[in-house]
C-alpha cells in the first residue's frame, strides 16, 4: 500500500513537471517566434498557457498554505490587470507559482532548446534575406546613417532581447554544471571553459549588434557575462558581493524612478541622450501626465507623436503603471530571493537576476508579457522550498544531463579547442571568399526612407521595374524589400551599401564556421562511440 502511494505521488509529480515544461515551452516559444500582444495567435497561446498552468496546479498536490499564497499572488495580478489592462504581472506569477516539484534546470534547458531553435532559425533566414523583415534607417553619433534590422521580429531591440535571453539560459546551464564539478584537478580547466564560453557568447552578441544596433542589448550582455564569470571565479559570495547584491534592486529603482528628476540642464540632456536614449525624457513626460495609485493605472498619453511610446524602464513601469502594492510585493520578493539565494550559494541564479535588473533600466521586460525574465522560475522553486520546509533535489536523470560539462579532462579540452580553431579558420576563409568573389555595391535600394520615429530623410522615391531590378542587382548593388514597380524604392549611398555588404560577409563567415563546428562535433561524437564499441 505504501509503495502504491509513493508511486502515485511520483507519477503525479512527473505529470505535473511535464505539464509545466509544456507551458514554459509554449510561452517562451511564442515570444521567441516574434508573437506579441494583439495578435490572435498570441492571444490563443496565452489562453493555452493559462490552461496548462491551471492543469498543473490541479495535478500537483499543494498544502493549504501554498494555495493561500498562490491565491494572493494571482489575486494581485488580477486586480492590477483590471486597473491597468496589463497582463504581464499575472503571467509572471504563473511562471513562479507553477514551479512546485519542477526542476529549474529542466525548465531552463527546455526554454533554451525551444527558444534556441526558433531564434537561430529566424536569424539565419533573416541575415540571408530568405524571409521578410522590418528595418529602420537611423542616424547614429560616430557611425552616421545605418540600418537597424529586426530579422523577423517586430523591432530590432526585440531581436537582441531574445538573443540575450538565450545567452543567459545557455550560460546558466553551463555555470550550474561547472559549479557542481567538485574535482579539484579540473578546477582550472573549468574556469577556462567558462571564460571561453563567455567570450564566445559575447562575440555572438556583438554579431547580433551589427544588425540590431541595440546598444542596450550589447551592454546588458557584457554586464551579465561579466557578473556571471566574476561570481563563478570568485568561488563564493563575500561581504563585498553581498553588499552589491542587496543594494542592486534599490539602486536600479533609484536610477529609474528618482534620478530623472535630480538631473537638470546640460547634464540631464547628456545623460538622457547618450546613456538612456530619451528614456529620462519619457519618464518625466509620463510622470507629469499620470499619478501614483495602489493598484495601477491606464497610462495617460496625450501627445499624438508619442502615442506609440510607453514606459521603457521596468522599475518605473512597475511603480507608476502597475501600482504601489505591486511595487512593494515585487521589491519584497526580490530582496527575499536575494537573501535566500545568497545563503544557498546560488551564484548562477543571482547572476541572471543582476543581468535582468541592469537590463530593466532600459527595458520593461521584467514585469510585462515579454516572458523573458525567467528569474521567476528560481523564485518559484525557493518559494515552495520555504513553504514546505523541504529542499528540492534534482533527479538522477537531470544530474546526468549536466555530466558532459562536468567530465572535463585534458583530452576533451584539446579536442574542443581544436574544433573551435578549425571552425574559426573556416569562418575567416568563408568571409574572405565572399569578399573576393562578389562586387562591392555602389548603392543600396530599400523600401524605407523613414526612421523608427517616422522622420523622413528627404529621399526621392524611385519606381523600379523587374528588368531594371535585374540590372541593378547585376551591378552588385543591394536591394531590400522590393515588391513590384508600384512600390516606391529609395537609393542609399555607397557608405551604407558597403556597411550592409560587410554584414553579409561577416554572416557568411559566422554561419560557415558554425556549420563546420556542428559537423566536427558530430564526427567527434561518432568517433568516440566507434572507439567505445571496438
């Protein structure tokens, strides 16, 4: 009888975990695919996700205390939605509250696989012009006129935020695996692996920056990778690190909510324009037209030219738009999580939180429908541990999935470095071949001549026939967004044409090198299996 009860509990736990993984894959996949609020298919995804969450809560056995806590969080999310129309906080709470009996490593791994396949596919199709995309001509200080590409997403920043989320997921999995490697003899190699992976991850973000032009995305990727590497190499959390961790949330709140009013004159203009790209100006604007409330407000946005804008800074969005109660609850939850994570030496999880908080000074994705702030996965795991008094233990299967990164040895390192070196050479050769076998364009023809803000660059429209198009492309020029001779096109000069040409050369090298790396890894794996069977 006792064995039957244990089996039933185990089966319910596995079923509940499977339902949550499906929920997470659906929600992450929808955003990685570029779906957003207002699209019918995304609304369907939200309904399905909510249904899976409800099913998970039914299947998983909870205590009365846990049900009460869950009801309070969901009630807050629901009340905020009724006052503001914002569903983001409610969705964030479902991510957290569905985590009972679920492995955070499995969740992040599931998210990384689903998001990785979708994001990489969209980038690959976008950079080679195999799918339609949104791009914006934009003037940048020190660069001049440049193109910002979304590569299949709604905005270039959305592209880089998805890549940043994927970077954090993959680096989290690697860091957790390396932290669980307690072999003293391989500690130096583990540190080298993390540094090498961090450099490669940052270089990929630099590559994406060439297209997205998102300075926020590039800077946030550097900050996250630096903090993650620092905490890992530090080997523990000392007094200095504790101080920085504890003051992180109050600090970013001060920057986002208070600082826009403390600066004035030329200093304000400089910080607003160069560091926060007009976000401080928008903060003042929304403050002047709205008021503080308990459970949030629907933003008043009277200026016609700002109708498409909202509050970008996450903490100000939380405080002003979602309300004081939500702000206090999230603040308490974040500080509580930091305290518990420090005690449990969850350096990989804390690195993700620090990266998210830093990013939140520019982007609202911490508390909105973006479903990129997967820190709620870790919060949920710790929340249920605190409520039940029992520590969650990973299954043997999950631990085994991390063993690849733990079985570090000199032979593996030598093979890995050889594969990376060969792939790098292949990439360089491929880029060189592209540059030497194609003509440098004199002009670029595109179907957009307005910036993201709708500002015209004063170009005259051109109507190009199919015959003329063939002649233009035959001379090596680049054409983007051509439909037919009834849709106006605009001619850009040699500077921006060469810039886009160089991006294509880099892309040719990056993906050739990546393909070579995948092939070499598969060949090496096949060789190992063959040798093991001999």
